[in-house]
C-alpha cells in the first residue's frame, strides 16, 4: 500500500514526520499548560500536530514493512542473477 512516491521510499519520510511531530506536540502541550493564555492561540495547532503524528504511525509501520519486503525481493533477485 505505502511503498514509493516518485521512486523514493515513503518510510523514511513518514518516520521523520512522526519523530518530529510527536515531541513537538508534547512540548506544545507543556507550553499551553504552563501558559494558559496560549491555549486559544496554540491549542488547535498542538491538537492537529498530535493527531497527524498519531495518524502517521500506522502509515510508518506499513511503509516499513513494504520497504523491507521490497529490499528482500531485490536482494533475492540479485543473488539469483549471480548464479
């Protein structure tokens, strides 16, 4: 399902998005707890950031499995072509 976009693997892109967005959402949550005046301004942004990161977690998992499958098929065909 999630394999390549324009010949590039999707997995590293999605994993980096999750790795960046989840800590940002955590820091944003702490910031709006410490400064309640920021809740109306930054609250929706923090929620959106957390939601997007959460949605991307299964995408990262699926794309990683597809990348692993693709790489093992390439390796198998490469070994077969040598013999």
